[in-house]
C-alpha cells in the first residue's frame, strides 16, 4: 500500500485546544465514573460518586472558555449554534465540531444538575438537597445514564474532529483516534478520582481499591488503542511524524500507563504519585497527537 | 463557472498573483528567504489566493537532477498558478460548523467573512492547503473566484491579467472542451505525462478550477485520485470506534465497581443487627 499523501495546511490548533481536550476528557470521563460508582457500586462508593460529579463539572468549566478563546473571532462563538447566514440554528451532523458544540452544551446541563446534587450530598450547599434526593433514585439513574452518553461523547468526539480532516496522522488513524482519546479520558478520570479520594476520609479503602482496578482496566484498553493507532499511521506511512523529538512525550505516556501497575509494587511512592503520572500521561498523549501532526 | 489553468503555457510571471492581491486588497506576507527559488510567496494562504508554484527540477552544481522528469532531458522547470479548486465535493464545506462556507449561484465555494468565527476546521480539512487564517481579521480566507467581479459581469482578476491565457475562465463545459483539445495536442507532440487534473469526477467529484499538468499531480503538490479523500470518510468509523471503546470501558467500569455493590451487600448481611 503506497503511503498517504498530505498537502493540507495545519490549522494551528495548539495550547487552548490541548487544554480543552484534556479537561473535556476529564469532565466526560468523571461523569461516567460517577454514574458507574453510584449505580453499579454500593453505598460505600457514594462519596466517590459525588466527588466524580463535582470533579466533572469543575473540569468542564474551562472547556467552553478554551474553545472560545481559541477562535479567531471569540465574540462570534455563538455562530456555532445560530445560523447567521440562513437563520435558525446551525446543526451539522456531518461536522464533528458542530455536533461537539451541541453535545458540550447539553452535557453542561447534565453535569451542572448532577454537580448541584453532589454538593448537597457532601453538605456544601443544602439548598439543592431535593435535587440530590431525586438523583439518587430511578429518575437519577435515567438522568445520569443520559448524561453519561453525552459525557462519553465529549471524551471521544475530539478524536473524531481530528480524524475528520485531511491532516497527516489524524486522518490516517481512521476509527482509532476517537476511541483512543475516550479510553485515555477514562484513565485520566480514574486517576483524578484517586487523587481526590486520597485526600478525603469519606472515601474508604475498598472504593480506592476498586478505582485502582478500574484504572488498570482503562489503561489496558488505552494501551491497546495506542498500539492500533501506531499501526494505522505506520500503514499510512506517517509514523515518522510522531517520532523524533516526540519520543520525550511518548516516554511520559508510557510512564503514565505503567504508573497504576507500578504503584502497588513501589512502596516508597507517595499515594499521589501514580495518579499524577497517569494524568501527565493523558496530557502528553493529547499533546503528541495535536502537535506532532501539525509540524 | 470556473478556471482551466493550462500549466504548459504558464511563464511564471506572477501577474495573476499581483492582480488578485490588487483587486482583493490583500497586503501579502512579509518577504521570506526562499533560497534560489523563483517562488517568493511560498504557498496559498490568507494573503495569497493565487500562488505561482515553481517546480525547479534543474541540475545542481554537480550537474545532478533530483527527481528527473521524462521530459526535456530529465530537467524541468514547471510552473503552475495554483488556486482554490472550488471542488464540487468540498472538504471545507463538509466540516464548517457555522455554514460560513457556502455554494454560490456560480457553483463556486465562497467563504463568508462575516459568518466565519475562525475555528480553522476548514484549514484542517482542505486537502490542497488553500485556506489560510488571517490573524488580523481572525477569520479564514481563500479565493472567492472574484465573486464580486462575477456579479458585475467581469471575469476574475487573475484570468484577466494572465498574459499567456494560461488561466482561462468560463463555463465549465466550454473549458472542458478547450482542455481536451489542448491535452490531445500535447500528447500528439510527445508529452506523454501531460494530463488533466480535476477534469473528471475522480477528484472531489470534479474541480471547478481544474488543471492541465505536465507531470504527476504529486509533483505539483496535488493529491492523486487515490489520495483525494473527503474528511467525512472517517465520520462513521470514528464514531463506531468511539462507541465500541465506550462500551468496553463501561463494562470494565461495571466489573470493577459491581463487586463493590456485592461486597457492600455481604457486609450488610453479615453485620450484627
């Protein structure tokens, strides 16, 4: 198979987009983990679930800001939602960017309501106690399940935005990129929850163990998808774009992937080391994908 | 309406570049060092809506020709006035989230400056590197095929200025006939590699700005038919990959947390009442 030809100019998506991909992934992934902890876990996991919903909304806050600041005309951010040339709304399913903006808006609503319920649950804001009660019942399951769908979409669609282009590496990776960023977001979210869980007394050791187990499962999934990503771009002949100086970031990614497995074996490590390394790996993977293709 | 650019008679005078900049009030980029190349604009971008590309396959100081061509004794000095192709299936239009890119009544692709918010997704998508980002205005920009001139019954500035009529403007069907005749003539003269690019629908459904090339499309930094792919080809596979990963991830999470519920239940049943 001859190598793919690319003559496209780079879009100069850089730091703001990296920030969005990172925090967006954590927001969506944390929400999904919060749902799983609340409805698949037991009462012991409720504290961790609340932390997950709080973390999700806090991570979501910078996302629209980063996206807006990255625009050449930030005050026209609403042109993504309103069709200023033909009137009405602008919703273009064939454009992942358009879908993503709408998904971010909808997910924002889900994340915010779940956040209100969670902060009532931890006793920070009693006024939203009724929301907390509703969210713990059947209606809450439906609400969280729908929110999780949008959350996971936020984790993965960013990869589809990149793939739906004519850029080297991004467009060569075909179906893999969306899944890879989604798996990486779950890894990062589990690491984030472990980081917070370590500083809270209401998260018991059993929950921490289960979060670590989930983290390791997600790491395996992510590693498989990274391997598939490398194979797909090698077939397209663009593997060299992610090598060279990018090896430094690959090392951070590999250390981040190994950290959850090493944590239990290296006794001298502080408890926060593995989650922090995992989060750095998640950030490095996104930086690699975003920057390497554009140089 | 569209362009037929016959590169076999381009002399690299850059009158098209100048006319384009003058009409569209493009300041141009600051000069950059391009070594001994005659190309001093470098690429198509927000300031260069026409770019005369020089393919300088001439001998170096040792008399060696890199990438020799089968014409002119292995040497070639090819020129092509490059421009937005106004693709019939336009990659930029597929991904634009604001509908800033639209199809005009002339079947050309027009970028509405007042609608564009500068997300730059079209730049990522354009396979020809046509669209550039105007830092001052904060929007993407590209050739309009002189939409304003067309409305006034004028031909585009570049075609008007071209002294050799390398750039021809007109109805696409008429231009196809002109191109076919010219290609047949060149092939009769022995230019076996002469070919039309974008004349048929193999490249993005056909190009409203198509070319007669003297070598393979890749030589002119144009993707060949095999590589001329639309961004949306990755849409469905991308989402399917994401959904599959999400399902596996959720199952992994369930496996990890479900036992938490079971152990909690066990704790409840074994605890003294």
